[in-house]
């Protein structure tokens, strides 16, 4: 697993050190900047804590205590050459983090358990020349939507090609992929053409047969307007990021409309430039927004719980310039990709005590 974040005592020490540098008049200098490592901010109890930034091979190599302390105090990443140029999508399962990188025509893998990195989707003839979206099933098979091939390439966890799904002629501009936990339903999201009504999601079986479609373009229930991403919830329902309608739509296992939430705006629970969506083992829904530069977190019914991140040019933890992909793994960890700062940040859930019990 990824390195465990230091305890709340270390976080408190970090904040004290960062905010304790005062001017001669006793006030904090405008040049000083407090790095927020836990979300939400005090006095609310922390629900997520910054753990690490994944950018280079050195980020998952074993650290000395001095290196760990320095990284936590500065909120920085280990040194080293970045392994990707544009982290467009993320998926994670069983200690492996997969990052789609279209400029290098590869998927970068951070294998935390083995403390090594490698690339998949690069071996011809079953390579992925332009990977733009990722998903992982319960067996750790990796589903890669390639926008150039206009189909999904499926690899095992180590990158061995398994099969492909999708009819390239059926899509105008495919942008997203999602898969059910058992791998029996593979969803391809097509944002469609500007002037046409071919905005849709097509569900496929592993053998390539089409199961059903969701769409077409429109504003009503079950209709889509520039859909950008999708994810499968623990109960098997499909959540579609319907960006042009500024909402999330939920569909049952047969593709029937269930409910939706969200609207255009700059307030809590609203969307401006939603870009990606993910769910965790508890059914919480994560939506990244490139305008707010945060990830809003909703319960399974669409009620806003909290958010992580703010706009920022300093490239500190929790500060983003152009948010892109978001993902969650089976441990509850959250992964956030930022194009502007060219990084993937990892947040771990903070365990909280139940009433009458002591927290761990």
C-alpha cells in the first residue's frame, strides 16, 4: 500500500511551522501560505488526509525518516523525472495506480506493493495509441478507452492484452469507459457531435455484443448532453456525468433512469465544468470540476457531503490548476489528477470513532 500519512500530531506541527513565521508586527506575512493536508478544515473533523503525490518513480521508493519528514513538512513530491506528461485518467486497485497518458501513448503504472513503475498498452499490435479513460474490474483487469481506435482495450493487471470491445463505427467521439465489478458490462461514453443528437452511452458484453443504449441528446430524464464520463456504483447502477446538463444521472442495471442531481451554478452541490466521476466501496460519489478545481463528494442519493481542493498556482497539496480525472480504490483512497500542475494526488480516508468507541 501507499505510504501512510503521519499522524494528526505531525499535521498540527506542520501547520504550526508553516503559519508560525510572523512579521515584525506579529502578523503572518502575505508571503506565508498554510498548506491544508486534511479535509475538511478544522474545526470540522477530518474525513480525508493528503498522503502522497504520484509523479515520478521515486515517489513509491522506500524513504528514510528524514525524507519522509521533509516531504510532509513541505507537502511535496519526491524528486525525479515525471513519468507522464498529461495525466488524463486514473484507476486504482490492489496497490496499483494506473495513469492514462495520451502524449506518451501509454498507461503508467505505480506499483506500490512492489515499489516499481512500468507501462502498459505499449506492446504492438494490441497497443493503445491514445488512452483517454480507464476503469478496473474486481479481478483487476484494466479497461482502456482509446479515442483513436474508438474502442476499449482490456489488459490484465500487469498489462497482458486480453480482448477489445466496441464498434468504432458506432461512436462520434468516445471519451469515457466504465465497467461493472464482475466485468460483464462495459460502458462506453460518447460525447457525440456538436450538431448531431448522437450523445449516448452504449453497454457491451465482454463478447462485444451490444446490451443497450442510453440517450440520445436532450434535457429530459435519461437524455444526455455532452456526457463525459461514467462509473458503476457498488449496487451495479450506472452513474453518468451529463456535463452539458450540469447533472449526474443514475440508471439501473438494465439502463432505466432512476434519478439525477446537480445543476449549473457556483454554489455548493452545483457544477460549472464537471470533468470526471468515481464511486467508492460505500457508494459515495466523487465529481471533479475544472472550474472550481475541487472534487465534490456526495452520498449515494446525491446529497453533498464535503469537497476537497481549491484553485492554486503554488502546486501544494490540495491546490489545483486544471482538474481532470478522479478515481477511488477498494481501500477508500481517492486519486485526483491535475493537468496544470501535472500531478496525481492521493488522499486516504481518516478513520473516525463511532459513538461510545475510541477512534484508531
